């Protein structure tokens, strides 16, 4: 039997999270036929932050900390609007969408607090 010792690189997880936020926001922007301009801007900035964090540039860490509350606000307001218009569980697609928004918002909140707490040691 082999002993598997999994180690998670926290810096890489932060980069992946910002990349995923960027891709998700850009998909929403495209699906809205470019009517949700704020999602396009947020998605592009998230991808730029992901690249900046991947190259370990400290100024992008501060930009990521500043962007996290905006990402959280987008997720929570979208969830609030979805539940207000359709209810939490109107059908299977609506339920999955709302659960996805909960995961999006929870990840944004966790990322915000994690970046604040580890800002001095994460990329140094």
C-alpha cells in the first residue's frame, strides 16, 4: 500500500479561482449578448489578475483583494434576484443555477478573507 501525501499549493489555488471567476463572468457577458457590460469588465480584470498572480507580482495581490468584494456583490445580488424572480427551486435548472451562485459567492467570500489573512506570505 502506498502512502499518498497530497499537498495543495495555496498560491496556485488562488490563481485558478481568479481564472475561473474570469471565465464564468465572460461566459455570462457573452450569453447576455453583451448587455451586461459590468460582467465583461469584471471577467477581463479577473483574468488579468489571475495572470498577474501567476507571475507573482505583488501589486496584483492588492488588486485581487480590491476586486473580491465586487465579485461577492455580483454573486449575492444575482442570487437575490434569481430567488426573488423565480424562487429557490422552480425546476432542476433553476436549482442548479442558484446552487452555482451560492458556490460562486461562498468562494468569493472565502477568497477575500484568505487573501487578507495571507497577503504578506502568500506570494513571497
